[in-house]
C-alpha cells in the first residue's frame, strides 16, 4: 500500500513541467476537491523542486511556461 510519503517522493521525481500539469489537472478531480490540503502540499513540493532545480532546469521550465502562455 502506498503512503502519502511514497506519492510525494514519486511526484518529486517528475519533471517540473509535469508536476505543474499534474497540479492543474488534479484540481478538477473529485478526490482532490474533497481534500484541498493535498493540492496545497503538492504546490509546496513543486515550489521546493523549482527552488532546488539546476539553473538549466529552471530556465527550461520558465521557457516552457512562457511558451504556453504565449500560445494560449
């Protein structure tokens, strides 16, 4: 049985862009709507991952966000 810690460890291993997409899509899922604290926890983990990412990973991440915003 997976624990919340296991899930968060797996989430940390995802690319930054994938983490952000996951958070966005999770907001519309009923199981997360019932537990908004889980979304907040994912957002905190994501912020930590961005903070501790390499300079090149952050640059790629921010470029992907800028590209998405420009095209949507």
